[in-house]
């Protein structure tokens, strides 16, 4: 019987069936569940690495030692892992090595909309692109064959709709694969110039062999419906096109995203009067066709922004639209918010109240940029809060007493530490706040090196953030409880005024963690209408005709609203 | 024929479990099924959408405007937001619960009044239920999602045993009875 599986779960199953034994990843939406599902297989050693570069190097090391290995990440994670990948493209593999990268067209949960296919082209490694869960499983297994046959890392490109959609999969047993023998081979594995020059020759030859392979690979599929129109497409876009256009067109569905075939595309294009290229994000297949001198229509119709859909495709190609009704009034947007009782809220309230400039980072606390807290000033990428703060303070030393960086515990482990080393080493007077909620929150609660628990749920070593910060050379280190607003605010004011760099660790576990005991909900006895509590942006507090009201099903009794109320109207409960 | 069911609500309301229950029920019907979920940022109290599609061969996992046979809204404002996704002649099931979004809390926007009446006025077949009340009766506000599945079961062609099995397979053991009760309350509304 077929099993309904998330695309990410199917990739995990593919890894299991392919006999993979080592998996190292860093969480990132929409890729996270691959590694979480992998953790359920006892046969696979699976771990959360501190960042994607480490994860990639672990997987390459495992491959060099002879095992089939894997690392997974979101699109921007591959930027972090790009360094090892681009050179592993030269060394090639011993045991098969595959990586999955999940793009996020439409930016459901990301800071940019980059197209990972560029990495495959630039690194000169093959990339496969499944369009549903069944293909996720099949392509993953196929990727290991390609990796070992062609001596190359192989990328599986996913996207939000492939990763986070469930469809039916046929399961098979695991292939028990023993490690390939390890043979010392510096000409292949030591990438110093003399060796790398030879390996680059190998890489170029490999690309041509892979292109020839792609010409006949079953991963590229032609569906001829005897039509005038031909559509070249891939991944999730294929599923949209198939619904919108049905058998009114013929399809060339490219499961091989890199290298793209030549003959296959030329022969397909010859058969139809009109060729459309339907691909999400950048026009990579389209440019390839144009280079081959094939007349196609693509980005001129579909553009480069966001996700495609059957609605867009039916409209642009067939001029067809489904009828629908619309609500008669404007519907207010519902942006994501920090949870009721989120430990980050108190910090942002104090920062906002003191008009502090905030160099922000990636995590739940990016939401500190939203109204009403409107605290965060910048968000670039993982770790940039700390290094960016140093830059801001170099450029504007007078602003240093009004500027902080905020970074979560997991992001600090990922790439905040090196930024802090830079602050200590190159001496700006910087104030860094580590928002330590003891988990990786936004991606759905993964453990990290500071939590003392690993991916498999075992107790392990925990990084001591205070000791680490001191060892780096920051002398002023203090820990505050963000549920205690007065203490938190006082610490921020004092450390900003201090004549040297400091780190404030704001420590409280994420309000959504199961082990966090929720205290009885608070209640507003008689609201005087001062609206101070509404400035916290707690989703449990609403404004009912000028008076605040607390939704008792949502409130977790963190108590910070009772600290800000001018008239002491909010009672019952308290912090333990 | 592809059937499309859309579940809309507020992150944290348990829309994911609802879609998994529906998918579990469909899995054993011998049809093709696709479910599309949203994870990550919008799970933090944002507007969330889940799609379930089934039929002979499902290609696109998502539902666009004018396509849904049934929309189940866990919250009134979300019902209003996604009305346009309903097929002409489709059916809407809505929980009467209201959750203010942040722009309303901060006074920058207004929560529309009489949403259900206004949707009805469009000629849409809409069933409004107080799922929260039934969930509290069953023992937890969190079970509203399963109450709504009980309501849905009346218009979906699947035996009650399949729903019971789905609850047993998708819900943690200690909450199975509570959720079965919530389902029954929904079914009998
Ligand atoms: S998941 Fe945790 S850290 Fe993230 S907003 Fe909610 S309470 Fe805060
Ligand atoms: S105590 Fe106040 S601020 Fe904290 S969760 Fe409850 S209503 Fe929100």
C-alpha cells in the first residue's frame, strides 16, 4: 500500500532506502523535516550541526571515509555551505554524497527569494528537481547512483510546495550498503593548486558526461499529447501547469535541473508550433533555450516574482479565469506575531521604550520589527546582527550607546560567535543581547548546541554561553529574566552606558515548549483605558471599545502586561 | 473529478491536525490524495491555509481562487479573507470564533462586522457553528479543530469508523477520548 508522505519525509525515506548512514543538517524552513524524519531511523547517524557549512563538511568527510552521506538546508543555507560545496565539486566523492536545498518562492518564511539552481551551475554539480513526494523518494535514491557513478556531489532541489505537500509514496526496503574502502589519494582529495588544476579538467569532462546522461535519463520526461503547444517545465511548476493546461499541451518535464539536456530540448521544441517555458523564480531553462536558438515564451509572461499557480498559468496561456465571489469589505491583514508569553517581548518593549537602534537577526525575534513594538531596524542574514553592529559602531561611534544587536541562542551558535570575536578583537564599544530561549524557535523547536540535547533526544554537552563570551574577551556579561521588565530595562540602560563592550543574556525558555509550566492566566480587574498593555503586541490582549481585554485561552500569565499597566489593573497569576 | 477542501485559520489553531485527519480518512479510499501545509513563520499567529485535494490524479497540491468545493474556516475573519477561493456553488463551514489580528489590536484596522451574514448575502451556502463552545464542552478549547471535522463529516462521503481510526492514528493517546467526544459534538450540531 502507498503511504501519504510529506515531500521532506519522502526525501528522508529515500535516504533510508539508499543505505545512507551519516546525515548532518541545520534547520531552516522549508527543509527542516527531512532531518527530523531521518532521526527516526536507527540505522542513520543524524545530527543538527551548528550551521550549514559544518553540516556540509561533516557529510563530505563521511563520504571521503566511504559512507553514503547527506546534508540538508534551506536556500540561504546553501550560501553558507557554498564554500565546501564548490571545492567538493572538484574532489568528488568516495561514498555517495547528496544534499537537499529547499527554495522558498513566495517567501513564506524567508528573507529572500534566491534560486538555488544558480549554485548548481556555478559549482558545476548535477541538480535534480522532483515535483512531488513520490519523486522525492525516487530522485533521492537515484541521486546516490549518480553521485557514485559520476564521482560528484548531487543536489536535490526542493521548494516549499514540494517539501510541505503530502502525496502517496510506494516504500521499499533499505539497501544495506557497506562503506567504500578508504584509499589515501591526495591528488583527488588535497585541493592545493597543482591537484586542483587537474581536478578542474575532470570537472569539465564530468559535466559533458552528465549532459549526455541527462539526454536519456528517465528523470526527464516527455508527455506528448499531440498538440500545437509544447511546455517545458520542472518541479512544482509542472504540477500547476498540468492542472491548468491538462492534455491541451504537451510537456517536457525536466527532472534534471543541471546540466540541462540539449538534444532532448531541441527535438521537443521542433515538434510544436509554440513553446512555453514555465519555471518558478529565475529564467534558467529559458536562457538555456535561447542559447540554443529556440524561440520560447516564459518570463515575459510569468515574471520573476513569487510562486506560480494554475490560476496564473491558465490565465496567461489560455486566457481562462474561474468565476468566484469576493468579500465586500477590506479584510485586515493578519501578519505573524510573537506568541503570547514569548520571552522576547519584554526585551523589545524595553528597547522600543528607550528608542534603541536594533541590529536584528533571523528567528522568531525578527517579529520584533512588527508594530506595535517596531523595534528591529535591520535584518540581513544569520549572524549579521553582531557583525553589523560592529560596523554601525565603527561608522558612528556616538551611536554606540543607543544601538544593540539581538540574536537568538541558535543563531548565535550558527554564526554570531565569530562576529563577537571580531567585536572583542577590533574593539568597538558594542552591546549584544543574546535572546536565549533554549531552542531553535521559528523552524519548529529544534535543539542546538546550547540546549544540552541532541537531535536524537539524548542529553549531551551544552555550550555555556556566559563562559564562551568571557573566553572571547568580553568582560561585562550578565543574565536577565525578560519576564522581569524592570530588571531587563535597567540592564539594557546600564550596559549601553558602560565604557566597554557587553553581552546581556536574556534567558527564558520559549513559551511554546512543552516543559514550560504555564501560570494561571491574568485578568484585567477594571481597565482604566491607559492602553499601555496594548503596546506590548501580545496577541492575548485585545482592545474592546477602548478597554483592554485578556483572552484567557491564549494568555500564559507571563505577567509583563501587569508590569506596564499604569493603574495596576491587571491581576492574578504572577511569575514563578 | 478532483475534490478540493481548504482549511483556513490562525497559526496555532490546529489546522494542520485537521488536514491530517482528512488525509488519513481519504488515504484508504483508493484515490489519489495531496495535502499542502504551511510551516514556519505564519505558524506564529499569522493567517494559515492548508489544502486537501483528492480524486483520480491530483497534480497541483494547492487550491486557487474559484476552486474549493469546501472551505472550513476556523475563524470568521479568515472566512472572509478566503471566500474568493470557493467554487461557485461550493460550501463553507465556519467557526464563529473571532481572533483580532495585530492591526486591529493596535487600532490601525477594523474587524468587519457581521461577516457571516455578509458571506450569506453573496449567495454562499455557509454553516456557522460555535466550535469553541463545543470544544470546551468536550474538555479543551484546543479541540475546536476536531469539532469542525465532525461538522465536515456530515458533508463528506466517508464512514464514521474511518474518522475514528484517523483520530486514533493522528492524536496523542491521552487526548483520543477527548477528541472523539469533540468530533461527536461537531457531528451532532
Ligand atoms: S515560538 Fe517561542 S520564541 Fe518563537 S515567538 Fe513563540 S514563544 Fe517566542
Ligand atoms: S500575562 Fe499579559 S502579556 Fe503575558 S501572555 Fe498574558 S496577556 Fe499576554
